[in-house]
C-alpha cells in the first residue's frame, strides 16, 4: 500500500522515478522496488520521500485497509477469562 501511495503522489507532482531517486540520493531502481512493494521503506527514508513529494508521512498510510497484517507466530490475545477453583 505504501509503495502504491508513493507512486500516486510522485505521478501527481509529475516527478519521474529517476528524479525522485536523484533527490534522495538513491537509484530509480530502488524507487521501483519501493513502489512495487519488493523492498520495504524505512521510516527515515519515508520521511525523506514525503519531504520531496511535499506530503506528510501519514499520506502514505491514507486509505490503508483496517485489517492488520497477520504475522506468523503471533496471535491476538484472547479476551477469555477463566476462573479455577
């Protein structure tokens, strides 16, 4: 989702992947990987992208699905209370 929002905003401001990459000191290939979701974007890099694209970091999370991503090995805590005795 974040990568798609990077692409959306980059296109809105008329910036190529190459120009965005140059502004950040990274290659256009890295921008491609962010936009396709191949590589995750770190917090400081996302802040820098937001600065170049003139949006707050929260822009990249707008319209995010409400369902949290399930992580293998982690389950939600149960609300069940058991009384023994």
